[in-house]
C-alpha cells in the first residue's frame, strides 16, 4: 500500500502580501480606522506570541486574511467605483 506522508516543510497555509487584497502589516496599521487598528493589534500580538511559543505560523496565517479583507473593504468605501 502506497501512502503519502505529508511533508512538514510544505505549507498548509499561505500568507499573502501585496496588492489591493493582501495588505502588509504596515498598511494594516496605517490604514485601519483607530478602533479597528486597536482590535487588530491586540489580535496580532496574541497570534504572534502563540507563533513564537510553538514555532507554528498558523495563528498568523489564520489571523491576517480576515483583516486584509477588512482593509480591502475599507479601501473600496474610500474609493467608489474601484
């Protein structure tokens, strides 16, 4: 029986950066409204601490896409027609 063993070096999650849909951390911090920026920063610091504790970047990979989407929606409200 030929079983494939998952290679732990291969990513199971990806973290996208760049472009209108994948804001960088600096863009998130600079462009989110103040109330959302505080929420993002709290969640980001918690995910970063968890990732540092066990070496697994999954908490960051799970955290960033929803916030990137929030910023993309915020950007589209600022620029109608885009």
